[in-house]
C-alpha cells in the first residue's frame, strides 16, 4: 500500500457537533420511507446506503462512512463527493482530524 492511500485511510473527518440540530435524535427511517427516497439522495446509491436527505442523515453518513462494506474505491470517492455536497446544502460543517 502506498503512502497516499495509508494517509487517506488514517484520516478521519467528522461533522461538527455544534450543528443547529444538536441534541435532537434522528428518527428511524422505515423501509417504506427509505424506498420512497430517490437513489440520488444516498451517499452510496447503488447499495442505497447512507441517505442524505437532511442534516442529521448527513452527519450520520459521515460518522459511518468508513463502516460501509462491499463498495469499490471509486464508489467510495463518489459517495464522499455526494456527502460533501449534501453537507454544504444542509449547513453541516465538516472538520478533519488526524
């Protein structure tokens, strides 16, 4: 494994905890509700993993990003771009930590 890949794997990005919805719990997404969400509103649309329909879901997608299995590196890069876009749309600040 080359150095750049190691650096990418060791880097952690977190959504800021002081976001406007702090303290609120995220409602459980039921299967029928999840099925109604467009595939384009998921970080991983092919697998329909990590919905990005509001700020709480974006923060959750960031927290679980490295836990998603059975996706290619290309899918992971594309998902990260979708997460960044959704974070900007919903006002979720992303901060990098080492």
